[in-house]
C-alpha cells in the first residue's frame, strides 16, 4: 500500500501551495494515528526487549535507506540521553548509507543475514522497513532470529514478510503516501515516532530514568551540567555548588547522586545496572 498512487492527489502539482501543505499535514496526522493503533504491540515488544537486555545484551537496529537512517537516529541518542551504550547498527551500505543513498545495498539479503548472525540470544534486533520486504532487512532479521536474538519488526504494509517472521510484529498502517511511494513522508513519520516510543519505554523499564528525569544522561556541556546539577539536587537534596562539584567528577547525575550517598564509582555502576536509578538510591540510603 505504501507504493500505491492515491487518486485524491493526482493533480497535486496544480494545487495552491497551502493546499499542498494541508494534504501533507493530513498525511502526518494519519501516520500518528497508525502509531496509536500499534501501542499494544509496541508495549509487548518493549517489555520483552527490556527483559532480554537486563542480561547484558545489545539493542541492534537494522534497515536500509530512509528506514535505516531513522533507526540509526534513534539508536545514537540512547547513549547521551540514557547512558546506554550497548547499541549496534546493521545498515545497508554501512556508514556511507547514513549520508547518501546507496540504493543497491538494500537488495543484498546475504549481507544482511551475515550481519544478523553476529547477534546472540541475549540481544534484541529492531528491523525497520516501510515495505516490510526489503531483502537486506529481511536477511538481517532472519540471521538474528537464527541465532536466538529477540526480533522486533516495524513495517507499514499489512501482511509484509518482515512482520510475519518477527517475534514482535508492529504494523504501522499509514496507507498510500501523498506523493506516491515517498515513504520518507507518512511512513517515515510513523517509524520515527514508533522507534522513539519503543526505545524510551525500554529505557524506562531498564530503570535508566528517575521519575521523568534523564538521570543517566551524559553530562558533557555547560547546558547539561546545569540540568544535571538540578537532577542531583532532586535525587539527594544537595546544594547547587555541591551538586556541580560532584558532576565534575562523575559523568552522569545518578552516579553523582550515589557518590553523595557514600558509594564509590564502581559500587554505583554496579547498583545502577542491577537495580535501576530508583532502586539504587533506595539501597544506598539503607
């Protein structure tokens, strides 16, 4: 369906610019509605993914073209936002595919399979393809699944092979695009939103937030130091200067807060991985 040409937009190039924008905007709303329908599937996938990752596994992303770039965008943010570094990328065309179109790379199913075979049973693979039949992405999912990894698939076409083969299929039924076949529009919006929701819920379930605070974010510039100091104060009630001094020694608010409660860096890291931020603080206060 993502490749169909909708009759409604047949003469789009003759429309007034405002009407073109209205049509594109409506396409974005349909995309978000598709994500809302997929929330139960995203929840189930995130719950099982979090359980798998608690065993020390990696969260891997696979895709080609626009879908691959959106997947990579989601993954690279997990380290600065949540301090989660166990992220891998299985992208058609490799790093070159992030900045330019390497269209023929998406047809290399064998390469995708080989990369997927690099995962293990403790890992989670999120495979993203608007059509749900991209050979490279299918190969990556099949390779990862053969190795016992948990597989999550995001696709925009009902009945797509990617959805049929994944442990957790997530259909984002966005229908035909305003501009036929341009899945960077509605399908891409739905993918980006769904990836955001999935990965953020996984991080919350892994205990990498404190309430709604990014307590494990990496504090690496002036803006984040100020934000991080406020988080340390919220967690352990320190004064501003003391909180800033601790953040100068520890790279994330949760570590600084645990240091204020008498934990060494090594003890704090162990507690955070085992108990999450809230659990670690509760144990440190005992």
